[in-house]
């Protein structure tokens, strides 16, 4: 089985991309890592001041299902983060990629 890379595109509420990015980096991505989800990075759009793209990765499709259920079912997400993060997002899309070229194995680990 190959890994799965998820490309998530968020359009923040007008003028709130920086706030959303800071919240993702400070609170949401650490929760992902605690759940075993690898966050590969967040990238602001060069074309739209309200849009950002971020990538997360999973060992395989089955672990993606289990890890996202654990993440979005966690007390920290349901009681704290969902109510703060979701209002900042005007729209989002997600695309799943099979990591057949094994990019994940060559992606640098985040700095501690």
C-alpha cells in the first residue's frame, strides 16, 4: 500500500488568512502530529491574499480514516478548536494523492 498525501486548500474569510495560518501552525498542526498525521507544510497563495494550501500525509488510506476520526473526534478539536478554526474558513477543498513516487519518504522531517 502506498502512502496518501492530502492537499488542502482553504480560502479564509476576507483579510483573515494570516490569523488562520497562525492558528493552524500554533494549535491545529500540533494536534495533527499528536494523532500521528504528518503535516508537510502550509503555503500562502501567490495569487490570492485570502487563500492558503497545506499538505498532510498518512501511511495509507486505512490509517488516514482512523487518524482523521481520532483527530476530529478529540476533545481538543470538538471543545476548543472547531469553534475557532471553522469560522475563519470561507471555503475549502481537499485532494487525495497516492504517494506512488514515495515523496513522503524523501520529505524532510519538521524541525523540533
